[in-house]
C-alpha cells in the first residue's frame, strides 16, 4: 500500500475545507478593463471547469464553487461584463492558488438519462464586494486550461430599470458537457435527456452557454449607451414572481427557447403593467419546462420530456407551448417558423420610429441578418393589441426547402397597457448583425435600430411614445 497517497489526499481535503470556510476572493479588485479576458479554443478543455450554487445572488450572499482540474492548482478571476473603455470586461478580483480536485464522473439516471455531477466542494466566496451586474468567473488551471462560469448579482430593485434576462434554461437544454443534452448526442432524439441537471459545467461557448454569442453584444451596447441594465436569470423570473415589478423594459437575447409556465406568466403580467418586452432573437418561449430540486438545492433540475406521452406529470406536461394552446405569438407576436433559413432582410415600414435617421425605403434589402432560425407573425394573430411589421423578409426555409412561401418578420406591437413588444424574428440579429459579421450597410442598420429600440424603450411604455394608429 502507498501510505503517501492517503496522507496527501487528507492534506488536500484539509486545505480545501480551510479555504472554503472563508471568503475566497482575497485578491485586490483590479478595476481595470481588459481585452485579455477571453478564452482561446486551445485553452478551453473539459478537464478544467466548474459550476456555482447559486448562480444568481444578492450582494453579500455566499457562492459555492464546484470545480475540477486534473492536478496542480487553479485560480479564479472575476470579470464584470459590459463596456469599459472600449472593451467588454473589467477584471475586479483574482483569487490565490487553490488545490485541484479531479472530480468524479457524472451519475446517470436510467429512466430519464439525466447526467448529474456530485462533486466535492472546491471553495466558497462572499459577493459583498461585487456590484450588481453580470459576471464571468474564469477558472485557470496551472497547466493552462480554462473555462468560464456565469454569475448574476441582482439589484435590490428593478423599478424604472431595463432588465436583461440570462437564459439559464436554454443553456441547460443545449449543454452536452456530460455527453447528452435535450436533443440526444449526437442528435439521436430517442437518447436525449428528459431531465437536465444544472449541477454540471456548460459545454457551449467556453462555459458561458448562450451568453457570449447571443447576449454579450446587447450587454456591451446597453452599457455603452449608459442605460444601466439590471440582470436576472430566467429561473429568477420563474421563481420570484414580483422580480419584474416596475421594470421599464424586459430584454431577451438571441436564443431564449426554454421557459417555464411561471416565467411566461410573470413576463405577460409585467407587460400588462406597462413593461416593454424586447425579443432580440427567434424561437422564443418554444418549449415548456418544469423546475425541480437536486441534492444541491431547489430549481437545479429541468424537466423536458418533449412528448406528452412520456411525461409522468400529466397535469403539466413538458412539450411545446403551442401544443398546450399557449402559442408563443401571445407573448412575442410571432411564431417559430423554421431552421435553417436564408434570405434578405426586407424593409416593410421604412418610416417606423426604430428606423429613424436611416433614410430607408419600402423594399430595401440587407444581407447577412436572417437565420439560422426565424420567426414570423401569423395571420390571424392572437397578440392582444395593435401591431405592424417593420420588416417582412422572404426566406428559403428548411434543409430541403420544404417550407415554401416562408418569411421572417420584425414585429412591433402595442398592448392595451401602452407597453411595446418588439420581436426581431431572427437569431442572427445579435450573433452576426451586432458583431459586424455582416456587410457594412447591414451592420449600420442593426446597430442604429437596436440603439434606437434600447434608448426609446428605456424612457417608458413604447406605445405611449410611439402609438400605432
């Protein structure tokens, strides 16, 4: 028997317990913007990753970090996301070196195919020195591998504020870190997970899930415009029904597909009270899910059977909202149309306020904005209020062009409360349009239109400022 190995393991456990008992983030706040916050493809490795409990807190709450790395040590750096002297992140704190734990593989539920980690606690930290906002925590192991973990620090109040929602549930649905997600891997639908655990790192976008591609461009722009956005997660909205009370605007990013019924009800109630709703993507609020608890806490698992016949909860089955007579058009004014979609973004209402200053004309077209998934406004439409289509764009729809006469639309509606609802109807609006991965005229259109929408919606109910006659 190797007597050195048990002693070493005991020593490591003792050090971890000692560090976990106190506030972790002891490095001084840097308060410096940096363009070196990103992770390269070469450095993002599955052997170095982590997750938080909880991932949305009030300032001063403790956060537990469950991390894995193969050997040596790791450090944590906390970046506040936004717009800082021309770059998208500000380094606010760095930890001392912490001992690695090579964590155990996930357990698998034979019935639901749920993969869930049951890791040892790596450390804890106190968020008392973190201002409200959205943060990425970067794990860097001593052998150079890196990963991000998302953290929301909430404001005491969102009254009069623009609120950006982080789509934790959609992140979970596409998370194949443990080898299987809500779609099966590789895309064998019958082998998909029917229950997804949030007790695992995220496989997409260096650990950030949908954030980097679908939300970060909006966060940078809103911060650059001094709109002082507040942040919540979709789980916050689902479990804290008054969290949007008094908010001037609710913002959903480029991919926000999985919702609970409670989140849907809370967002609709907010609009009824005058909160504007902005949907900068497509395929919004498509799948209904349920939340349940894991051994680490409440709301740490997401039920998503996708077939009513498979779901043991017959009173609240997890299938498409539209199949439950709750079509997404009630919320967004639009319905999911297809994937993949290609076409030219085509102007239908050139004089609408969102296009002010662009000198547009009916039928003007712009490349690179449509796809890969698109929505359109159905006729008749069950949206409660008046609406217009700012753009109506013919698209080639489906892998085999199996959906003829398809189109994508850009929706502006006004509810009886005066709140405005804007739905751009395409995922590439953010992921390509706001990131300059489009021709110059398309980038100008997306940037100026998004700027106008964010600024005007921050002033109050859009329908009062820009009524539809």
